[in-house]
């Protein structure tokens, strides 16, 4: 029996570092973070890199404009310590769940982040759904339930300007540092690295679209105002004012005429919505079709997604508009 005691002591000493390490890991427990949509999830992921991974609600090719909550989403919100979303004007489906399921979490509405540049909705002419009989009721419903124009009165696609992404990232880092002070230094270092990447992205996009910025084009819905404002590209109109509202025959005719009048080079569809509508307005015109993905429906979630999303928009614009007349 005496011979076994040193063996026991040796075993204890061998595993002691692992026990202390496990205790340290338990002490620095990372908060459960939930994020609404892919572009914002990408920013949160970048700031949490090396510390933890946030959960995402609107996954895959789903759109926040038409999303319905799943049981797994409800479970994630119930366990959440921190929830990031853009705000009432975009993810309307989250309003009631956040009041109940997320009641114990710190809920951060990023459209309130300091330093954001907010642009008013464009309504009238090429950016307003035509008020004909077959879509009047749907259009009114979209104004009431879809983008909540009357509530916020500004465009909610805030992330499509890297300067706004930076402002939201600062708010994300600040929130995480308070919720998880043990990892505050890591969040700050990640924010600094993200800022450097955003500067490089801004420069790249400026160079990418410079040759085609004076060529007019039509988009599926008016989601690109921030990109347009930042890089001075020329959006001439949208097929529908919001993706919840399918345009009627009169609206499609109006956009068709707009393409002809302006000599618009391209009409851009979006992955989540009906491409046949784009084909209808293109018929009989020399304009080409392309695809823009403002909500990253086709991209894999993660810290690189935001950069892939923005570079993809720039490249799609350049490719289609350079090939036109």
C-alpha cells in the first residue's frame, strides 16, 4: 500500500494543470449571444472571434422581410444573454418574441448605434409602388406591416455602407465588453482588426465601381440606397418598394418604360425573390439582368460574410454594367 501513495500523488500532479485550466475556463464563461440576420451576425462573429460563436436566427436563404420564427430560434432567445438586431423597421417578426422569450437578455437595437448615417426612404416616381387596382391594397399593407415607413421613416439596410458597419461594430464591442469583461481585451483587439479590414474594403469598393458609377440600373427593391450614397452609383428605380409587395401589371409597365427612357444597362434580381418579374420588365429592351444579394442569402454565415457580401455587390454591378451599352 505504501508504494501506491507516490503513484497517486504523481497522477494528481500530472492532471493538476488540466484541472486548473478547466476551472479557469469555467470562470471566464462566454455569454450566449444571438443575432438576427447574416450581415450583422458577421460583424458580431468577427468581434467574438477566438472567444465564442454567436447564434443566428435568419439562416440560409431566408429573408427577414418574410421570416417566421422556428422552435430552435425561440429556444436560442430563451437562453440568450445578449441579442443584437437591426430594429423594428426590418425584423418585424422579432418584436413579440423579444418582449417575451428574450426578456432576460440585453437587447441591442443597432439602428440606435451612435455615429450611424441614416437615409430617408425614397418614395415617389421610380421608387414607389404604382397605385393601381391590383396592388393598392397590398401596397397599403406593406406600408403598414412591412418596412414600417411611418414609424422610423428611414431605410433599414444600414449595413450597406462600411462606415455604418463600423459604427455598429463599435456598439457591438461595447456591449460585449460590458457583458463579458474577462474577454474585453479580445473584443477590443478584434474590433481594431475589423476596422482595418473595413478601411481596405471601402477603398476596394471605391475602385471597383468607379468605371461604371454613371450608368443607371434598376433593382428588385430599394435596398441599396446606402451603397449608392457611399459610392455614387446610379440606381434609377426599383421594381417594388418592398419585397412583401408583388408589383402589379401597371407597375411592371412603368418600370419597363423607365428602362427604355433612361437607357438602363442592367436590371438586378435578388436570390430570395421571383426572377421572372425581372424577365418581364426586361422584355424588348437591350438591358441585361444580374443578381444582387443585399442580405447575403447565398453566403455562408461567419466573420468573412460581410466582406464577401459587399465585394459581391461591387463585382456584380461592375460585371453587368460594364457589359452593357
